[in-house]
């Protein structure tokens, strides 16, 4: 790779990001319908699926781009990295926090506000302190905390040792999960179990591992003694999609079908294949999916504002309608208004900061 090499673009992954956000919106619509007295129609764990995809994808992209920067420049500009993260994440994050505290009656306590200001909304979420209206921000806390550590693992000189670091981190997380399940269920152990369940650091680590192996497969920055080409075989992809579908549609009726750790591995395998467009059996490259990927951050963080408004109006004015047509109307209004709000946010608010972010993005020069 030459010093003028360009960042690699993964066109399928924009669509993946949009689908992940849609999964979360569907989940929140279903669980909050119950609060307003409406019947649940989709008993699917789309929330867990969406967040898993988000976090694996985040770990994959951040790690891959940092590896590419490291190889091209022989170092990583950590200052620029964190400035890019700040300009992408903070503006909308703090806007949601501001609206939730000062404008929308979210009943956000001052201690919770402090947790969120210092990027610990996941702590507030586990402690049941985060109001429903802004609780999607909890995953931002998980990512921001991971970014404090993950990029610095790439300071290790030998890429092969980076692989062992990520594997060791994943093993440590899994060991803690096992211990939290078998130890006496004291309050401290129960809190640890909740943190391990909700923080989902293993998803970020799996994404990072996938990025390292994928990058090595393309550029051979270290010797592993094995190739991951088999993972791109069409039959392996078909199996992974079938496992994904079985978790989505069959697990609600058969809880023992697949544990969440195995599902995280399946998601990682699918993202790995979707990143490799030359062999992927599924293409998400179209205008709709690309646009949904572009506005996915706003779609994810902002959707609860129109969601609660639509459910309030449906409760007030839609009681005489049959259940099925009413649910269809609810979904159309929630999805339509969420897309509209995310589009406005992206066009008139986020884009300003994205232009500033671009100044720190072109490390290839």
C-alpha cells in the first residue's frame, strides 16, 4: 500500500447500519405500545439484534480504518481520531440530552444528567435511571468508553500480538459472564451480570477481531497459518443467514435455540461477508438503503420523540379503529416521522459538524 492509498469504502455496510436502526425502532414500537394499552403484534427480539449489529459494525469499521491508517502513515493520529469521534457523536448526543432535560418532560434527574454528560448513560440505563424517551443514548456510552481503550491496543508493534490482545479481551469478557452466572447471586454479582449483558463489549471486540482478520487477509500484515477465505464461501453465508433468521423468528418460541454469544458470532460473520462485496451473496447497495445508512444515527437517537407522540395520538383518537389497521397506521406514522426528523437533523444540523470532521479525515494525503 502506498502513502497515497485511499480509505476503503464498504457500500453494503451503509445498508446494514440502516437495517440495525430499523430493528431498534420496531422493538421500541412494540414494547411501548403496551404502555399505551395496545397489543403487541411482533414478538421478536429485534432490539437485541439491532444493537448487536450496531456494535459489531462499529468495532469492525473503526478497527479496519485505524489499521489502514497505521499501515499507510506508519502511525495513528490519535488526536484526529478523537476529534472525528467528537464531531460525529457529540453534537446530536448532547442535543438529545438537552431536549430530554430542558424541553421534553422526560423527568431526567440531575444525577442521571451527570452520568450522561460524562458519557456513562449505560450506567444510568443499568440502574434504571434513564428515561424511556432518551434511553437509546445508552449504547453511545458503551461505544465512547470502548474508544478510550480500543485504538490504543493498536499501539502494539506486532499485528499478531494485537490479535492475541483482542482474543484475550474477548476471553476475559466471556469468563466474567460465566462467573456471574455461577457465583452466588449477591447484589454485586447481579449488577455485574446486568453490566455484562447491557454493555455488550463483546460485540465491539468481535467486530474488531473481524476487522483485523479481514485486513490481514487482504494485506498480509502478519502470518496466521490459516486463511479466512472459507468464511466467504456461499454455503457458509447461506448457513449464517439461516441461523440469523432462526434466531429472529424461531427463538421466541424456542428460547434454547441459540444463545446470545453464538448469535453475536453469526452477526460478525454476516458483517464480514457483507463487507466483502466481491463474494457476498446479498447486496444492500441501493438508494434507499444507502440513505437510511446515512441518516441512521439520527434515526436511532431521535425516533422515540415521534414514537411517543404517535402513540399518544393513537391512544387519544384511534380507539374506535380495528386493531390491525390501527397498528399499520401507527407504524407508518412512526417510521415516516422518524425518517423525516432524522433527515432534517442530518441536513440542517449534523452536516455542519460532518464538514468539520472531514478536515481530520483525510489521513491518506
